């Protein structure tokens, strides 16, 4: 219904038939992370935690109960976080999880450390050898921090090694 209303406004604005419904491609819509389209998943444990999920059918963040483990990436600790990572505030250009980690050699203090980065192809956090001066985009000291920051792109919530 919303698309038909949008098309009616476009047609009114142009004064002619600009785009037919069959020709309409959803690429003009800002693509959100895959998990933003999932239904809320209670998870596998017995806990009871208040969380928020993005409801893509009405473009709002709603409350749900989470068990504490398992589930999917449409699971946020606050309504604000949900809106920023899946809702109207989401900007794919500023999404650090979609960028490769900057890994430029540091001439001042060349230290190598195992860090974590989100791999957009596998949709998982993976370890890599980091040798930069300071933490940069899509670089995390632990798997848990990577998972928390990039879970909206995970099809299934990753279990991090201990």
C-alpha cells in the first residue's frame, strides 16, 4: 500500500507514468542489515531479559523477551540502539561492520596483536593479525565486542570462543 501511495505521488509530480509497479525495484530503499528483517527469537536459555527488535512491517522497534543466549541479530538492548542500527537512523555508509578493517603498518610502534573483525561475506566475527597504532573501524579486541557491535548482520548469533 505504501509503495502504491509513493508511486501515486511520483506520478502526480511528473505528470506522466514514470515507473510502473512491475518496474519498481526495491534498490531505491536503503538496504538494512539482514537480521533487521527477522522475527524476534526468544533464544535457547531460561533467562528473561527485556530487549528490542526491529519490526520491518511497521518500521518500528518493539519490545520482546529474550532468554539470554541463541536467537538472531534482531536483538537490541535499547530502543535507541534498535533505531540506530535498523530503523530510521541506519546509514549503511557509516556502518563500520561493512568496511574492511584498516590495517596499515605502524612505523612508530609496530605491534602485532590478534584482534577480531566482522567478515561481511561469512556474516561472522573472525580473528586476524592486527598491526596498527590504534583501534580503527571494524576492529575489536574480543569476539564478544565484535558480535555485540555487528550482530545486526548475523543470520544466526555467533557463539564466541572463551
